[in-house]
């Protein structure tokens, strides 16, 4: 009876396979971590466990920090990427700005364009980087430095020989001058000078009406302002409308119907229209129709005036009716005529 009888297998040790029983929790989450070699982003616990941020803001901050430099992180782009609405994503971006994980500012490029700079901080309070490469990008010189070019173009000229060292028929020829040393970092060879660029052809002038009038200008201004209803990408500023009104007035002076002008300016638009005012100026100038035969030496036809008949009050029933002269309305005239006929 002193031999132990193994009747059942021993109980399984508590814990998770591959971990120590004394450190494995009995409840809650159990981590199975694998070391990443590539394609990973380091996120601090101050962000992942931030009690002051919403879950959307934390996830959005992790997503932004995992993107490469130069990626688009606008509200439209994030809305197309995630199922959340624009309002929720905008609120999350404001949370990240308030806590220092994100900074958005407007900046102007050297060419005049205004862009939105977005800086993502993996730890709030870090020092902001200098201007991005796009903002401080300068055109690189296409030629070598001046001192190197001069050294290659003009080799060193030997100094004139002294009076006593002049060549005589019996004297040996002087040694050839040593070639100029090639500057360090510059490959020997001919210097490439950039070819001159052709001057840009100036844009043709905007057409002008032969007989300007306030009526033509008003009609052209109304037509240009109404273009945004038919093509939203052709929304113009007030100054642009005033500058282009003379060109449209030239179309109207040549008896062009407003619908024809609208179709010529809004048909077959490119995507996108970067400069609506320049685009419309080009079309107004290049698509200007010729004047109708017989109208070159004639003034534009006068506009038909609309005659408005005034309102009159009936002398009998005081009813309002339209007539050039006061008198009776139609019903009263009929009754008055019938009474005279019966008499």
C-alpha cells in the first residue's frame, strides 16, 4: 500500500500556455505580443490611455501618426476613409489640437498659394520642426558655381617671360604650360550653359464692345454672376465679374443670345477648374463669334421698349382696370351700352 496509484491525470496548471503561472492574471485581458520588425508605429501610453480624449480622437491620432510625411489628413479625406461623419471627425481633430497632439495653421507658398500645414506630435510639448521642404524649396541652380566655371573656361595664362628670357633661334623651346588643375568635386568636360527660354506669348486682350452702354454691362454682369448656378466650379469674385463684363458685353453687342453665351462658357469644363477667371477670360476671347453680315458699320439695334399701361379706377364701380385714359371698366361699359340699346 506504500506505492502511489495514478488513477487520474494531474490537474492542469492555472495560467496561459507559455507564460509563468505566478504572473498570469486570472481575469481581464491577456496579451500575446510579437516583436514587430517592419511596418509599425510607436505610440505612447500617454495617448493610448489618455482619459481626456474620446475613443475617436485616440484612434484618429494613432492613424495620423502612422501615415507617411506629406499624406493628406483633411476632413474630407478622413471622412472618405472612415465611416464617421464630418462633424465627429472635426470634433476629434479639435480635441487633438486642444491637447497638443495636432497643430493646424495656414501658410503661404512662394508662388502665392495658401495651404494648410498640419503637424502631428507623438508627444505634446515637443519642439515644432522648421518649415517643411515644400515651403522653403528654392530653384536649384542648373550651372556650376561661378568660380568653378571660370576655372574651367579660362585656363591659367602663363605670365610673359622676362626680357632676358626671350626666345632666340638657338635657344630651346620653352616648356609647355601645365594644365590648370581641375577643381575638387567638378568633373572635367565642357560647361553646359542652359539654353535661353523663349519669351511667353502675351495673352490676347479681352474683347470690348464698340458702343459701350450701361444696359449691356448690366446684362453681362448678371450673366456672369448666374454662371455658378449652372456650373458651381465657375464661381467668380465680384472684381473678376467686373473685369470680364466688357468681354461678355461684346458678345451681346453682336446679337448673341444669353443662352448661347452660357453654353459656350460652361460646356465641356475641365476637372478641376483651377482659375475660373482666367479660364473664362480665355473662352470669352477665343470663342468670340464674328459680327453678323451687315452689322460691321451699323450701331447695335435698339432694344424694344416695354410699354406699361397704367391702372385706372372705374368712374361707376371704382374697380381698377388698365387703360390709357380714365373711364369705365369692361363690365360697366357693357351695361352702359346695353342700357342705351334698350332705350
